[in-house]
């Protein structure tokens, strides 16, 4: 969802125009650095992230995030430092008008951050000429500044923002008072009314009310206005590690953070344990309640006959944690000690469990605990309970154990405001993760040997603190300083980020397109409008970069909402105030002409495009309403097409055709029908329903959709859609399905049955009008891959779990998805019509000529066709699979998808047999393929049911699977019975003309040991070779020739090559002739095979005079039959003596581009077998029209070939690399779809066949 872009910005701590950098000057003179060069110790941002404060030993500074500049600074005198100690930590008051500084001697220094009336933060120094006669500072006025400089995003002037807010640009720091804490301060945090101090001796929590800003004002009365102290030893829910020979002592609190919920806080203790707590001031008892959720001792319930129904030898019920080996599951409560068997409680947690940092994600209800080992333990917290969610580990994410992946302990964690990104600051680097564990970027890379010696982006080596700016388009990092004076002025950095527009607004149209939001621009992926090859080519420039108007983004940064229309042509954005929209047809933006009208309302709840009408959920003067604007009219209050007032603020909106769904904060879902006439458009309220008791907190709902039954869509009344629709919510990472049912005798009252489809879902797509069987499909991304439910309307109901089984288990069972697709990149959208998932893959570039890092991202793609097809075939739904595939057979890469499917099934089933020690598969490793009698396979003898025919003499491995005598733990098991899936896949392939190409491509990319299982289901390679020649597919026959070369004697391979060469010469396919001649030259080093081929075909006038090492540069074609037109002269045959010894696949890719033109074809008949099977068996059923697809066979790594038959049966020969065996297709993407035999006479000349590899050494 988030990834870095561009280069980082460095904020100087000693700025000045024309003044040398203080730190550099000090280093050059050899003198001690001035006080301004002190390293930063702490960094704290306001809750709204518009300002932040930095702290050194003696200086407190207040900064603005946009523009990033220092607003005010206060330097303490040496006397103050001597009397109260040096600065150590700081905490903001929630309103941003006061800050507390903790000193090394446990003093609290309270300062007020007061606004200045002038918009300028700096004024000239006092003295002659510094002020005008009126007393105003000599500073450029705003019109002069605007005429000279164009304000960037957020760099607005006072008149652009208007009101009182524009006069608060300048601030000053004023000392308020000092407090002494005798118990010592271990941690500090703040709320709107209190300072929360964690003391050391004794360990306690003190709640001190903030003093009034005015010294003459009286403090508030009542319990909330009095200081409260809670001794931690008296809180029975805290874990007390045993002390050596002494009474157990509770460790003090070293870190605190707020959950942005009323009176909810999280603590991190000195021993590394984490706690969730709440505070209540209006009580005389203990004001704190809570529990330990990280590092709590494991507790086991004692066995009781009433609760444990197992036998006497069964073990008692034990709370286990599968996600964290040594962690304790969930939050532990105080329980009756008679029912618990507690093991000894450890003192300090080990490094792999000891917490060092805390971060709270209130949007998804997640708590991240950074550990000393560098890992991050993430927990799901809710009212009254918490449980482990997942773990973030850099080595596991990169699937590497490299030595450079030493992160050190976690220094800080920071969640973005929308909860979709987690920034982690390590001792030796930093990283950003998605909500549920997808690594988006990391500074720990293996390319540091390419970095410049003067590398200046020091944050790449480690960070101490981090926070996100408003809008989450920049991440501020505080670098851990080195000892030299230069690095102390290179500590504060800002990294620009791009994010998906779904992070700001989850709507159907935003998920339909790859729609990316930058700080001051938006990007739209236009690959869906491009040819197929442009979609899968990562180097294609298919992104449309749209810059947001400078006046609007300068005054209303950050952009909160961005939406795109259903056709992708219209775009709208909304910032802090107002809105603006764009048309890609005209290339023009439209903004409000009146600045006051723009500033009079704010978009709250989202934007939606209905044709050319923009629907905006707004808040104007505290009144929530829906506004309709036309793209064709100017943005003006007088041009509002329609207004619809609402009783509660809007959380989110969704648009489906002409139905608008509005979900509000009072937990109510409204259904509006868009009614259009010739001269007007309005919203008609069809109905509303409350989800009280179903959705706990409306503010945490991140996405909403619905699905209407097809019968109601065709015959029902749109006014009743809400009563029959299945509603989908995404809340707290759970994809919730709400099914309607009638409640009692009242037909108008509707109740809902709740089902949890999946957990850990970051966002989802719904395709209500998908292609074929993808209609009403539901797609969700869980941080590891895509989960697909093919028809959400027919999902079976899940049962509720027994709460007594495991108190940390989820309340509902999740419904297993139909298809699971692991991804190596972050998906942005699904192109249903292309069969492709589009995503981004970020990377860090380091160069020796640059002293900074460059953050880049590339577009990545993933085919989902093979996953869906395998889902149908595993369920033995052959007809549905053929129907689904028929919609995509015109794609250029359709054959490649079928090849991936066949290869995946072959690998799974054949490897399962190998692991089981099957003898027939072991025989295949010795080169023994099925004999001629085993050609009675599934498709060669006309059984289209997917079962092995009776009387088949196939291999024992296939027979084992058909009889059910072999049970696999892989994908072979279907519906509880062990059945082979490969025969059904082959039956499916036979419905398409690419079947022969797919089979030979799969054979050339898999190991020879799997050939027995493959060709036992498909047929002998010789049979398939003959079928290719009979059907005129000479290119495919050439590919099968490479397979036969590894299975038959040299004489047989040469004879078949000569035969194919004659046919190619008759058809004047000189490109194929050239490849075949190179093939015959590569299989025989002495050149006798090549001379024999030339002699038999007569391609050269005098073959006996042809030189043995290489072919001559001149040659003539064979005599043509009379009556034919003179053929085109064949290309010159040449063989360079400097041919490479290793096939250069990258050069092949450059010379052989795929043709993007595909003819239109009819769809095959789905239910019956082909009239003439491509694998050689006539069968009943209508013929299938042929389709020419430029699928390509990928080059592969060399391996040894195995020859069978006489002479030399069982002998192992060195196989030519041209045979192309040994590459695993699972490691190949769409970029590697290359064919050795290029189609078309105009294809580029392929490279010469390389010389055979030397024989393998004797064993």
C-alpha cells in the first residue's frame, strides 16, 4: 500500500543563508562544536502531525512538517542545566499548546507554545533599520512572495488559508513552571488533561493534571483535577518476576503510548513485557485496570472431568501459541489459582521476546511490539482481550539468512494514520511494512558495495525515531548520530512515499484501477487499454502522471480523498478544504473560483463519480450532507445539482451502478437511488438499516460493498435491494459477510447472519460483473497473497466456535477461500479481462557516483488464470474450467498460463510419487519411458471423464493414483479420495489448439525423472511428434524433436530431423530450416549428421564439399515442383567459429519479440471432447475452431539427456543445451516466455546452436 519514491530530503539543524554550516566549520577548525551542533536526543510529533519537537541536551525546538522548517527554539542556560539537569525526553500536550521536558535529574520543565500574530516565524534582529515606522518587520509581503516563488504542497500563505489559522504560523516557546519528581522518571506521556509519569523508585504511575496556561487561573476541581499515584506493586494484574532471595518487585514502565481511544494506554515495562491498560479518575479505588498481553507467563488449566472429556491418558487443555513459540497467548486475566498450574515466571525476557518499542494502530486494532532481536510481534487487541496476530521478521520476508541482515534491536515503530503502513526504526537500518506483514522497503540491502564512499544518507544505517506527516506521504526519520561533528547535523531526514488511493478511500472504482496518490500528484495505470504485450512488459510506460493544481494543493494539503470514475477518465481529489476534479479527455482541472466557497466546506466520507456527476460527502458548518456537482459546469455554490442532508457524519460511501450506499457514524447504512431526468438529477432514499449489535465501532470500518441476487436484479424492485442484498464489511482486518433474513412475521424487518470470510485482510475487491464464473467474485489481500472466493453469494455458512475450547481463538470460523495466490509484490488491482494482477515492487538503488540512495518501483504482474483453472479441475468441474478458459484464449500469453498449470500439477503429483518411493518413477530416472503398449492413455483412447480407462497398461504410478492406493498430502487429494489430477488437466488441455505446444513446453522445462508420469497421461513423444507433422505444426514438431533427441538413439533423431527438414524446405520455411540445420550440427560433433541432412534434402548443391566444422556462407534451395512460383531466396546460412558456448537468453529476448496481433476465434464447445483430439484420439463432439496463439517456450538450463532403445540403451549421453531441460517453471515470470522456434518467416534470425556440453564424469 505504501512504498518510497525519489530521494530523501535532509533537514539541516543549523540553517542559515550565507553562513557556513556550524558543524562543518567546527570540524575544520578543530575546535569544539558549538552548542547548536549537539546531537538530537528525542523526537515527538503532535497527534495531528502538523508540528513536531526536537530535543538536544540544551535546546528545545519546534518545527512544522510542511514546509519543514524550524518555527522556534529555546536554549537553556548553563545555569539551568546545572540546576535542573540536561534534557532527556519530552511529551506534547494533546492540543499542541504545551510541551513537557524531562531532565536527567527527574525535573519536569513545562513550556507553553504560544502562537504569534505574524505569519512569519523569523523577524530581523533588533537594531537600526530593522523595523518600519509602523513597527512591522521588514519582510516581504505575501503578494511579493507569491509572485516570486510558487508555493509547493502545503507551503501556503496566511491569505490562502484564511481565518485565525493563518495567523498561527509563527510560534514562541514560553517557560511556564518546573516540577520535581523525587521517585525518578522512567517514562512520560500525555493526554488532554494529565501528564502520565512512570516512576522508577518505587515503580509507580503518577497522573499529574496539566496546569492552566494562565498562572492566575485556578486548576480544575474534582477527582480529575487532583494528582493520583498508583503503586505498581499493588496492581495484581502486573507480572512480578521473582527476585533472588528477595520479594518479587515489579519492573518500572519505560515506554507509554495512547491508543487514541478514551483513557486507553499501552505500557512497556523494563523487563520487556507489554500491558494494555485503562484509567478512570472518578473512583476511590485503583484508577488503573489492565492485563499483560506480551510476555505473560503461560498458564495451563488443570484437568477436570466436567470440562475434559478425553481418556485418562489425555493431557490437560493447554493454551498454546503457534505464532510465537515462547509467547503467551493473548492477555492473561486474574483467574482462580486453584484452576491454574503456573510454571515459574522468568525475570527479564530473552532478547527474542524482550520488547523495546511500542506502536498502536487504532484503525485495525493492532499493537506492534518491537523486540530486541529485531523482530516485531503484532497483536490484535479488542475490548477485554488480545491475541497474537502475526510476526514481522526481515530474514523471513526476504527468505535469506545473509549476514548483512543484522538489524539490531528495534528503536521505534510508527503506524501511519490510516493504519496501512508500519515504519520500523532499527539500530542498523529501517523498513516499512504493510498492515499484515508485507515488506514494502528496507534499507538493509546487499548492494552496499556499490555505494559511494561519501554516502550522506546516514539514516540508511540506522534510526532512533520515526513519524508520518499528515497524509502519510512523507516519513521523518531521526538518524542515530556518530561521534563526529559532521554527522550530528545530518540526523533528520524526510522520505517521500507513494500510496494506493484505496488507503484514503475504499470504493469499487478505486479498486478497479491501479490508482496511486503522491504528495502533489496522482498516477493512473493505463495498461488495461494497451495491447496484451504492453501489460506484461515491465518496461512499458503505462502510467499516466497527473499533477494536482498548485494553488489548490498549496492551500489544502494534504489530499485526504482521491477517486476515479468507472471508465477511468474522470478524477477528483479533496484536501483539507474544498475539492477539485480533472478530465483526461480535455486534460484540464476545475477548481473553485471563489476561495471563500472552497474553504467553506470539507469532504468527509469520500467522493464518487456517477457518469459526469461528482457525488461528494461533505461537512459544511458542522452539518453533514451529500452534494452533486457536474463536470461540465464550473465549481460554484450556485451550480450544485442537488443537496441531501444527513443526520450523522459519513464514514464512507460506495457506488454500484445507480445505487449509492452511505454508511454513517451512527451505524446506519443508507441506500440512495440516483434518479436522472432530462434537466435534473437527484438522490431518492430507498431505505436504511442499522447495524447496531453487528458492527461494534463504525469508525473502524475500512470498506463496504454489497451483492444482489441475480433474480432480484432482473425481476425485483430497486427499492427493495437493501432487504435482499448481501452486505460486505471490512473491519479490524476481518472480511465480514452479512446475509439478510426475514425477522419474524414482519416482512419489512430484516435481520442479518454474520459470517467471517477471512482474517488479516488489508483490502478487498468485488467484481459484480466479472467474466464468466468470476461474476460476484470476492478478492482479498492478506499481506501474503490474494484470497479469492469465486461466488460470495453461495458461500456456505460457518459455525461459531465454542468459546470454552480456547479463549484466545477467534470467535468465528473463517470460511476457506476458493483460490489462494501467493504474491511476491504488493497488488494494486486485478485486470479481469486480461487475467492479470497488477502490483508494484519497490527497490533501493545505490550507485558509486551518487552519495544518496534512490528509491524506485517497478510494475509487476501475475497471472491468475492457472490458479482459477486448477480450482475447478480439483473439484472435477471440467465444463466450468473450459467455459472460464474460453474467455481468455485470445490472449497472447494464454498458452503460457496453461503451461504453468500443467507444470504445477505435474510437479506436485510426480514429486509426491517420488517422495513415496514409487518404483515406476524411479525407473524413469534410468531413462525408461512407457513402452508402446502404454500409449493407451487417457486421451489417445477417448475417455473424456478424466479416469484411467480399464485395461490400460500404463505405469504403476498412475494406476496407484486411480485405484486410490496412494494417498498424497498435496493437491492430488480431491473430496477425500486420492485421485490423479494430471489426466483431467490433459483432458482440459485437449479443448484448445495450444495443447501440443503446452505439453512440449512443459516437458522441456521439467526434469527427465517426471517424463514417465507426464507422457503416460499424454502419450508417447513419438506419437505427439507425428500428430504435429500430420496437422502441419512444424514448429511444434521441432520442439518435440528436442525431446525425442533425449529419448532415442542418434540415428533416429537424425532421421526425424531430416524428415522435418524436408517438410520445412517444401513449405519454404527457411527460418525453421536454419534452426534444424543448427540442431543437427549440435548433436554430432564430427558433422556427419549435418552432411547427411544436407545430402538428403539437397539444400546445398554439393553437400560433399561442405566443410565439416561449419556451413558455407553460400547455398541454394532444393528443387521446387513445377508449376509453383519461384520461392523467395533462403537466408544465408552461416556458422561462426566464435559462437558462444552458453546460450544467451537475454539476446534471444531482444531478437525475438512477440507479435501483438491475435485473430478473433470462436469459443470451443465446453462439455464434449474434441472431434479430433490433438493427442491423437477421435472422439464425439463438435469440432473446435483453431486459434493461432503466439505462446513462447522459455529457454532452460542444460541437463543430461537419457537415451533408450538400441543401440546404447540405458546409456547416458551429454545433452545439448538446446534441448532445454531442467528449468523450474515456478521461477519463471511472464518476461521469460521465449520460444526456440520462432513463428513467421519474417522473424529475426535465431542464434546458432551451441556446442554440446562435455560428457558427465563417470560415477
